[in-house]
C-alpha cells in the first residue's frame, strides 16, 4: 500500500499529489514500498499459515476459517479494496443479526441487489450457520436467529462490486457483537472508552425493537436502554461526528400487529425527536423502520433494508473530511491498520 | 470440481469412452492411454450399461488423470479429477485445508471444470415463506369453510379441519442442528473457489457443467421460455453467478448443460435410451442455444485461448 507522509495530501485516496508531482516517485514524501510490503505480507499470510498451522509432514495449506473475523484479520481485507465499517448496535434480540442475514439473503436469491453484485466473503461459514435456524431445512417450527454471544468484537465480511463498475470492489465489515456488550457499554463509562473501534466506524446503526417499544410492559426500559447506548458512546467521544448514525426501529411487523398503533407511534416519535434534538447538530442522523423477516405480516420480506443498504454502501467517513491522515507507528511504516485511521480536524 | 452427486463420474465415464473409442469425430484425443485404466474402464462400463457407478468404490477418492491433446497441435494437457466422490470439496469447506496434491494442481492448472447437479442444489428456503403460504392457505380454507357452513343444512357429522398440535406437521420433526454439509450448494462452491484464488494463474478459465441437462431440456419443451445453461446458472445459483461475474479479473467462464446419461435410468425411461445406435448418441451438450452431442466441448473451450 503506497503511503504519503505529507499532511493533507490525498494521493493515497485520490491519486493527486499535493505537490503536483506527476511522477509520484519524484515526491520525497511518497513511498510505494507499502505495495511491495503489502504483496509480501499477503504472501506471508499464506506462508505463515503454512508454517504455523500445517503439519510439516503434511505440506497442506490452511485457508481462511470462514468464521467472523477478528480485528487483526481485517487489515488484510482492507488492503486491496475500499472498506467500510458498520457497527450494528442495540440491546439483545433487537434484530441486528437478523437484519444482516436478511441483507445476505437478498444477494443469495436475486440476480443483483440494489445494482450491486456479491464478489466474495471471508465469513461464509458463519453466515450459513447463523442463517440455518431460519431455513426450512432446519425443521424449526418458527424462524429464529441464534443470539450472538461474542463479547469480543468480531466482523462479518461482504465484498461487493457495482454492476456498472465491476473492477471496483468494496468491502463491508459488519460488527458481529452480542447485545450484552452494548448493555455493558451503556452501563459503564470505562468500558465505553475502550470501544475505540467506533472511531473508525463509517456507520453506527442503533437498533430499537419496535415490538418492545409498543409493549406497555417493556417500552420505557427499551427506550432508556437504546438511548443509554448512544449517550455512553457519544459522551466519552468514541463515536465521532464523521460517523453516520442510523436509528433503526426494527421488528416493525410486531408493531403493525398491535392495536392502538397511534399511541405507540406517538411514543416512538418522542424517541425520534429526543435523538434528533440532542444529536442532529453534531451527527448525520437518519431514521428507519425495518422488518427484516416479517412474521405473518403484510409487510414484505426485508422491509426497509433497501434504504439502510443504500446508505451503508454509498456513504463513508471520507465524505465529511477530505484530509485523510493515516496514523502509522514509525516502526510499522509500511503496514496498514484498518482501525487506526484518524482524521484531521 | 464439484460436490457429491454433481455428475462427475458419469461425465468421466462417457468422456473416456468417446475419447478412447473415437466413436464421434473430435479434435480432442488421448495423448496416451493412462497406465492404470482400471477405474476409468469401471466408469466407462457403468455408463455403457446404463447404471450409476457404485458409490462404495474407494477409487472414487483417488485422483484420476489422463493426457489429452488437440489434433494437429503438440501441446499436451493433463486432465485431472482430484476427487470424484466430491467428499474432498466438502472436507475443504468444513476443515478449511487444502491437501499438498490439490495445492499442486491448483497452482499449475489452466482451467477448471465445475459440476453442478440441478437436483442437488440446496437453496436458502425460509421458514417465513412457508408461514406466509400457510397463512394464505388458512385464509383460503377459512373462507371455504365459512361458505360451506352457510350452505350446509344440518349435517351433524361434518368435521372441521383445525390445526391442532396433533396434525401440525412441524411437530413431527425435531430441530436439526447445523453442520457444514447443510450449507447452500452455491456457498460451498464459492468458498472452494475463493480458497484457490491466491494460488491460480489469473485469469483462470472456469467451465460450469450443469449436469442432468436432459431434465431441463424436457422442461423447456413444455414451457414458452427456453432456459439456456447460462440462464439456469444466473437464476438457480444467483450468488455464485454474481461471484463469478464480478471477479472477471480472476475468472473467465462459460456455462454448459451436459447430460452424459442422456436421460433417467429409471426402468421405464431407460427403454428410450436403449434405442440409440451408438452410445455417444445419448449424450446431450448445450452451450448457449446450441444443442449437440460433443461431450468434449467444455474441455475444448478450456484449452483454447
């Protein structure tokens, strides 16, 4: 990966040298060594896997696990293609994983989705395992999504290509994190401060369970919990203004099935207004209603997912700030660490 | 390359017969007879006798290899089937490891045949879709019942259908826990192709062979819309189609419909197959809109620049 040490130079992202050098090698700030190091590192990934995981007598090769990625594994993905990070946040069973599975299902069953083609994924095994309980082959009586248990942030990967521009690939990384972690973040300032991967998030999608918000016994607690997550992360400053925030009212089919919808809708609108009033001056906010997998409802499958996807795939942190400053520790000059981007003010 | 039941063995049996017998004119020929032809002949015999090769044969798990070349050209190509059973590919998907022999094949290959059996495609059918159908049926029968009750004139023994726990089909089945083998076919094929991307020479040619193509041709005759092999791939395994299309810098591909059997081996259907003059007359190969009998067509495409 090429690098440039000149503050404010966009050559890495836009190919334009701040000092107007046409031959980039003439610029003293520019280094293409990263490319060589990058390819070598990719080769080393295979070689290292050979050395550490393969039986020397066997000579075979271990490949990607197919499971959700750890933080250190996403660096390799981000090297080759533009990568966006989307944090799916919310209390347990708010529908975060179901929304992601629903998005994947759209690619699995259509010729394209929103003019994008599926170009690959390092986490297909995990996606299949997570989707299984919702499929007829599982023999489940009703569609389920198994609760995510991981408190350590992991990531689900999708590589996509625009139909009209197949050579340009883009990676989407979705957090695969338990709602219990967000419950912890809501309750602890010190834990919220540690959630630094939020610094790098292009999108922060906060899920509110609309079924809970329209249940008199749950609605107040559900409101406080969701707002608490947002407050904790913004108060400690890990959610930066460059991160777009989507407020997602999920499981909307459950809302639709309730009587007295007007009263419930009014309650949801107060939450919307509260969030808007408090955060809209600092953050780019949008509000969405979705029903990923409506149950015996008139709502179509993947209701509302289109809008969310369009935002996720088209918007990023770079839209806000043209000056990308890549902070790289001196001893790792040619390395690229996806989560360690910072942005000039 | 192909999962279990994808039609690789039958294809090989037919191919071996056609190359070795020179029954039909072809520009492809054997460079030399393989030293160990026992298993090839076993497959050929099964094909000639209108039967599926035995699955218990341990030979299924051994790599198969022979040399072929085009008439008038010097270059010789090695045609390799690393594993006819398909178990190796299932194992790759589950255990995430490539054998040394497979590594060697992948790094030196100039083309790949990927077999897909339409009957064996596991698709992502959702429970909610069934629930919605259930709901539609419940509404429909509910309306019928209301209608019937309006018209009924005191039939005391009339029974209503009610969905009870006893007649609920879902209670007859226990939930099945996920295993790798239950993953979608298209997902497995994508992943085993992804595994070799760092190893292959790019772009790598991929010939998709949709086996049992006679079934599709038969269905086409009854429908106004004609499904070509390429259309089948795009519609039935859309994720795989997107993957191979969007990675044009890595893979170039064509899709062929092949029926090596020529039809079903069921007792009644096979009678029709007995009527052929030459064994090779059974074979059906479709590429785009053209239907022929040259089973070597996919291989010729792989070999030609």
